[in-house]
C-alpha cells in the first residue's frame, strides 16, 4: 500500500521542504507547535514530544521517580513496550487481569496492591478507554499514581473526556501504525503538572539543564522536526480517520454479532478502533479460512506480556481471564481506506465460515 495519496503527499512534501529550509532538524519550531496542539487536543497543560511511544512511557515513569523497589500494576494484555518501560526503570511490573473489553479489570487491581505499589500503568487497548472512574477511585484510596498508555487511543473519548486527560501523566505513540501516525517513530507525553513537565524536558535530552549540565542520567529521546511537521499536517485528519473507523466498526457489528463476540461500545464512549478485535472460539480456523479468501487478519498480541521469554520465569500477578481470552482474539481489517464493498466482502466471508457452525 502506498504511504499516502497524491494530494496528501504533496502537502507532506511541502511541510518537509519547510523544515529543510529552516534547518532545525531536531526540536525545531514544528515540534513546539505540535506540542501545543496536542496538549490542547487532549485538554492538557503540557506536552513533551519524544521519539517513540516506548520512550514516552519510560520517561513518564522516570519523571515521577519510579524505580528500583517499586511495583507498578499494569494489564496482562498489551504490546510489550508497556511492561518494558516499567522493567527498565528498575521497578517490577505486576500483571492484572482484563475484562471482555480487553482492558484492565478494575476489580483485579486491588488484590495486587502491596506496600511497594506506586502506580497503575493502564492501557486503553484497541482504542477503547478503560473503566476510568473505578480505576481512579482505587488509585485515590491507595494513593497510587495513574499513568495512561494511550498509544492506541489518540482522540478517543469517554463522556466527552479525552484519552490522555485522566491520569497524572499520559503517553502516546505516533508510530506509522497508529491512528495519528508519523512517517517514522514518534511519541508524546502529556500532563498538567509543571514539575513533571520541567523534569521531562530534561529527561528527554540526557538529563541536562540548559543543554549543558547533566543533573540525572537519561537518554536522548528528542523528536525529529520532520516527524513533527508531518504530524502537524496529519493532526487535521485524525478526527475523520476515527469517524471512518467507527463507521467500519458499526458495519462489522451489524453483520457479525450473530457469529462472533463483537467489540461493544459503552454508553457515552467514542472508541477509535486502533484495531477491530473480535472474539471466537473458532479463532484459528477462522484466521486460516480468511487467509484463503485473501483477507489479512492479525492477532494483537498472541503473547500476553507476562508470557514473553523476558518475563515468563518471574512474572507476578494474576490474569486467568486474559489467558483464556488471548486464544480467541482476532483483529480483522479496519483501515480507514477500506471501501464499504471491502467491508461487505469481509462480513460475507465470515458469515460464510460460520454457516452451519454453532458459535
Ligand atoms: C505502539 C504502542 C506502544 C509503543 O509505541 P512505540 O512508538 O512503537 O514505541 C506502547 N504501548 C502500546 C499499547 C502501543 O500500542
């Protein structure tokens, strides 16, 4: 697939040219502009642009002093970057269970809390916001800091409140697969806290102040100006992309709810469908069947985070539902460029598979 259509390509090339002209290739003016616009878009005071979602998570944890001896409760089901960010600070990830909605189950959090627990790092998986009011209550009661991994949920809403505006800090990824996508690696941290903001600015450039003196060891995580210039252009179409994906999801829901468990949108929610993930106990057979029909599907992610080799031996937590559900999930095509006829073909194919079968 081509990266962009012709008109969009011309627009992006124009933005790239402008960066070449002024020549400030890292943290240039477009980066600052992007930070302002992203902060505004998700109702936050501050945004700090970094060079990946993984860096965003790692620096966010560092900025609130998470480290050796601390425990951070997270979900069992996410891309491994979530657990890695915790582990790399020296803290221990503790894996909570998920619900039918594939997000962290608030009820599974409390039993995992110990005197060492410092934070909850939740993930708005598939572009659906977690059950935030319950999670915030638990966090308040136990004095835990809430961090949102909103990498898959840019522009998602819950009763008008934006993903990334619930926690103390929130992190986004703008890698090319995400809904708000750069043409390379990019990420963002947002917060309302001035202290955290100042610390993030330092952490993103080797822990330096005034770019001269290092006050704490860190990495270089600055955003390329080229990516910021591209993201500024693309920010304008994020809303449209999310709407198209929501339309595709509703077509799928209508056509497929008799055969599989379709993603359910809670009242007052605007899910953005980073993936459209259905559930069926015939997952593997369905996947093979669709492949033969020329329909690409994906299992995001076949391994729970605690089941990766890096964590398997000493993973802590409790996630029986996640272990069961991960064998049933399948993401079917939901890119905004799909035509209605493509969606209908996919629906018909899946219905064909289930004809005469009891789901
Ligand atoms: C994509 C993603 C990340 C990592 O972002 P990168 O920009 O690829 O480093 C982290 N968490 C989740 C849930 C993601 O989907």
